[in-house]
C-alpha cells in the first residue's frame, strides 16, 4: 500500500526541527530512520499530516565519550554506526552485544537510536538496553530541554514521556560499574524477526564475589521494558550459585513480566522462554563479572 | 497536499531530476519515474528485502524511504551492477550455482550482497546467513544462494583458484 499525502519538512538544525514541532503539535511526526514509521504509514495505520524529517539534521548524528566513562549518542545515530563503534565496544559491551540482534542489516543501515526509543515498541532491543544501562534521554522542544531517566521514559505500548512538541536529541549511557558482567540474548522464530522474548542482564559482584547489584530487563513480555524486582531480591548479598541464579530467573519470569499470547507463541511459552533466557544471561553475566 | 518537491539524485552514475510528491516511496520513484524496473517491490513494509538498493553504498530497503529523502544522494540499483550485456561476478555466481528460480527476490539479494562479498573474502556460513537474513526467497531454500555467495567470493577475491 501507499502512504497518504502529508506535508514534508526537512529541517537542518534541531532549533528548526523543534520550531516545526511547536508549530504543528499533534499533527506532526518526526521522521527518523523511518524503519517503523514508514511501514506504518504504508499500511495507513499512521497518517500524520506533517512529517518533520530529521535525516538532514547532522548535529544529531554522533557517538561521543562522556566524562563519567559512559557514552553519549545522538538521536539520529544509526544502528550500524553503533554496531561498528569501537567506543561502544569498549565502554558499553552490553549495547555492543545487542545491536546485531536488531532486525536485519538493511534496517540497521537506516534505523536510529532516537527513533527506536521514541517508537517504544516493547519488543524492540534498544528500549530494554537503555533501561538496563540506566540510561537517560534528553528531550528538546522550543520550551527548553530536559533529561528523563529511561525507566521513566517508557510509559506503555508505543507510549513515552515525549510531549507532542518534543523530540529526543541525545541518549546518555553510563558505563557499567567495575566487576560487572553483562549479557543479552533473545529468542526469535527467524533471525532478525521481532523476538518472542529478549533479556538483558548486568551483574555487579563485590570484591568477595557476592552479588552487589543485578539489572535484569525483559523485552517482548509486557507493554514496555520490564525490569525485574525479583532478581535483585533473590540475589543481592548472595553467592551467585547456580541454584540462586535459577531461583532468580524463575521468580523473575513468574513475578515481573506480563506476557501475551498470539499466533506465534502462547503466553505460557513466552514465560517459559523468559525463565530460560534469564537463567542463561544471568549465568553469562556472572561469569564475565568473575573474569573482570 | 499535492505539493511537489524537487529530487536530484544520482542513480547508477546518471543524474536524474524529477518533481515528486513527498509521499512517493523511493521504490516507486525508481520504478515509475526512472523506469528502472529491476528493483522489485514485494511486501512494501520492510520484510521481504526485494526492493533493496544501495543508498550511498549501503544496502537499504527502498520501500522504507521517501524519494524526497534521496535528494542529493547516490543510489545503485541492480541495473548498475555491470555494464549492459555483462554480468557482475555475483550475478554470474547466482547463474552458475542455480541461486534463483523465479528470480523475483534476486535483485534484492544481489544488492544486499554486493558490499558484503567485496568486504568479506572468507566469511563463515553463519556470516553469510546473517548477511542475507533480511531477504526472503520462497523458491530456493537459500542453500544455493549461500553456494553462490561463496562462488562469487572465489571469483572476486581468489580468481587464481576459480
């Protein structure tokens, strides 16, 4: 199918872009990589009257070291740039491990970090990774700018803290603490399809080898990235034994997610996958933490 | 709403300038405005990969871009792979290894694979499968396509052995 007619605006600066968003409000949609928005428009599920194309806003495309040891990523940075970034590989190994799971190479050549998190598909990788990393998102409008923690940015199915006149300009991802291991894994029916379930883990061990902190974030099993409360409750202060990790994974999959069933998999199967994947990523994260 | 935008774009080395509506997809622009019908349109929502072209050298789905966005950029379609009447080593390999039956998906595979075979002299089967994961073929079962990729790489990088 073909998209309906719309007014096309192609700003070259953030100031110009947010001025357009302020002018057109709810009628306008920012167009980032277009890998979700354009198919939605082709199906006419979305019919924005105005598209503000951000692809000529050069100032939004960068990957920079942050002073805290983390990384700052411009909203229009494409997945392929993150995938090939040495800085990301060094400082954000969890993100580095995850990016190849995003869709297919052609999609990663166009899709952007800011676009993915603004779209807020609960089955997408970057929202979950941004939450797992305790990232922060910088939003801009003509009214000014504000930082929103990732945990508060994702409000529900395709719903974020963005106001109609705001856009994401930057994502700040802090480095993982010392003695922290990480892992990401997902299960999809075919490589590159939206995963049935995905899980990101970051585990920090104390000098004595006990668990100091655990981040376990699920995707595809709720209306947003789902952060486990059970995993830290089970593990913090404990030796990361196989039994403890198993219990954490089982309880997280029982208590912290809200999977749905569809033609691809039942809710019960998704819950089962979530427990298996959670155990797998927790185990790998602990091994990596011990090796650091 | 029928406001027209000027698109000036280089396709296969030739500069074209057209007036188009903003909603015109790049895939339709290539086929209908430029008459380059080698780029095929399958699903029109970014799943099948049949419409893959090189955009500034990188494979992208032309059904997930608007033609206006290509203004000032460079595109290569399957017609640009080799001069008229000749075949690119990748095309030869697809032919020789029986990597197509109906051929509908083939232009998309070729454009996805062009940069891959040029930059991967010794890929593993796994790497090849990942490279083509965004292209669907309903005839071949992919095995012959993977064989063709290996054959093309042999032709391009190890021509003494071919």
